[in-house]
C-alpha cells in the first residue's frame, strides 16, 4: 500500500503538481512513519516547494533511525543549505565525503564553517568530527617512499 502513495506522490511531483504531491505524501508519512522512500519523496517535494527547513527536519528524524546512503546524505546537506543552515550543510557533507572515501574533502568540509558564526556547541561538534577524520587519515609523511621523494626533490632545488 505504501508503494501506491509513494508512486502517486512521485507522479504528481514529476508532473509539477507540488501541492497534490505534498498532500499525498504527507498522508503517507502519517500512515507509514519513517518509511525511507516516502520520506525522501516528501522531502524532495518540500524542497521544490521552497520548504527546505521542513525537509531537513524530516530527513534528520529519518536518519536518526536509518543509516542514510551517500545520495541521501547529500540530499539532507542540500536541504540544510537551501534552508539557510550552512553549518549543518557542511557537517552533512563531511559525512558524504567519508562515505565516498574522500577524507581530505571531509576534513575540508569540517574546516570551512569556522568563521560562520558558530555557537560553542557547533564549534565543539565540528572540532570533534575533524579530530575523528584526521585520526582516520593515513599519515603520508610516515611512508618511507614519501620521505625519499621529498629528499630527492629538495636536492634538485
């Protein structure tokens, strides 16, 4: 039954009938709370309708119970960005980059919002996340070939 609501809501969305899509998917979320496909479709509808804050809240709630995929993580980052929540957007993108194995970009995502007027809790959250990412990063300078390459490069200059 939940597939019917999801398919109908998606059809309305694809047809540009945002109000109808939202009505169907809101009803479906009430009937099937935290159903991943329905919640994702409702969030996409809300974002297209300009209600990115509600989309972010729905996705936050869902991902507290279900592990998101990389694409779903990118979706909540976009919802946060569109809702004006830059700090959360960067935070979610750090998870996206870790999921894709790009620890350098994940660390960069945690470093970017430093001057964005973060409160003490947000600063602590970013700092802890950055420490966690850095601990997982390979120590390139400890690799013997790297040191040898650096010495050879220095001798050429």
